[in-house]
């Protein structure tokens, strides 16, 4: 009977998965309905002591939680957490050592529960979400991580959720969050340039790392890590994250544009606040054709606004009253930075004008084609 039970649920679970992937309000509602059918079919005596039914029942509850969290609305996070609790109860009763996929599924349920708790925020402290991530990480580490890209990527996702949960504490537990983000980055480093899911993980992990480092800098660094090392790590996260996001954008991954813009703004903020002598170089290396045009031509205006605001902010700070002595290294450095920032601002205006003319030319050509056609 076990095989018949499993086969009877597979069609419902496939339908639910397809609906979740479509990710519309209607498809997510349909996914929840399909999961409810599967749960009703698999529940009761069929699932009791029967791994062939217990496993798909746990998957049905987890998929229902995923669909509920993506659908959103009042009470969605609480309901998603309830679904994940059911999934963990079902999958936790399986002899997971007998099947690596069962371990991975149980770990995924813990990861998703942690994510829901993190998003719920006010109702729970970060400790419960971190506990869920720790449970997931411990389970994933029992798997042959080196032999499976899926296992590595899911473990990395658990580390990211852990980092985000730690950053949600008040005050943020930034040092531990940075360590968690680095664990995630290391797990996807070899694949993030070629695998879309790994690329997403790498970008989100560097975003969490950047936020953690900026939090530590704002708090005055730490006795164990000088500010210079934190600044270097933050600018590295910004530059590597920006390059990765732009690389994916060149290949049509439009969903990564918000992250590309975040890394550009983050890098400009860090350079402007801590190393203004390098701000002009960072901005112009990003804004000069063809790097930006080849990647985010549709978002030129947003990047120009970020660059212009960063330059204006840095110049305004340099204009603030201060005691300077002629001929000193510090004075020469400030004068040099002032000149470079002004040159960068002029160059940015030139780039903006040139790109405006290019866009106008493309629009005119397109109009002529339409008229002639």
C-alpha cells in the first residue's frame, strides 16, 4: 500500500510545486489547495508508521508553508510557521539516516521556519530564528556536502538566514552575522558566476556581510579588528558584489538589478565615509561605458543619482570647517581628494549628457522604423 499512497500524492505535490514556481496570487492559492488535498489524502492512519506516506505528508506541509509565506497577507507568517512545525514533526519521525534526501528535506523545513520567524520579527526575538538555522546547519553537515551542489547551496541558504536573523537583533549581532555570511560565500564561491541560484546566494550573502561590517564600523569597530581591516572587507564586499550582480545583469538576470544598485550605493557610502580619496575612482569605474551600459542600460538614471548624491555628500563634508596647515601631508591629501571629486562630478555630467543623447538617438531611430513600416 505504501507505493500506492506515495503515487497518489505525487500528482498533487507536483501541481503544488508548479503553482508555487509561477508565484502569482492565484497560483499560490491553488498551491495551498493542492497541498490541503494531499494532506487530507495522506493524513490519519495512512501516514502513521508509514514512511512512504509520512515523507510526502511532510513535503505537503512544507510546500503549504512556502506558498502561504509567498502569498502574504494578514496572519500569513504565523500560518506558515504552523505549517513548518507540522512538516518538522512529520519529517522528524522518519529514519532520516536511511535517506540523505530525507535529511535535506528536514533541514529545509527548519531553514524555512527560521526565515518565517525572521520576517515575523516583532513577535519573536532573533534567538528562535537562529536556533532554527542552527538545526538546519547541523542536519546539512551530516550530508556529503562536497558531492552535491544542491546540498551545498541549501546549506549556504541556511547560513544566510542565520546572518539575517542575527542582524535583526537589537543591537545587531554584527560580528557573528559576518561570520555566517562568510560561510555562505565560501560554499557558493566556485559556482556563483555560472549557476543562477548560487549567484543569488552569493549576492545575498555579500549584502548581509556588507551590512554587518557597516554596523561594526558604525559602532566603532572592535578591539580585535582594527577599523582599517573592516573598511577593506566592506569595500571588497561592495566591489565583488557589484561585479557579480552586473555580470548576471549582462546575461539578462534582471532580478539582480536591485542588488546591483544596493552594492553601488553601499560602496559609495563606505568610500565616502571612510576613504573619500578613492570615491571618485570607484564611481567612475562603475559609470564609465561600457561597464554600466552593457549591464544596466535601463537603470542608468538610478545609478547616476546614486553617484551624484555620493559626490555631493563627500564634497560637502570636505567643505566643512577644519584647521589645516599648509604644506602638510593631510592638507595635500584633502586638496587632492577635493580636486578628484570635482573632476569626477564633471565627468559624471558628461557621461549623463552623452547617454541621454544616445537614448534619444535610439528612440528616434525606433520611431523612424515604426513610421516606415
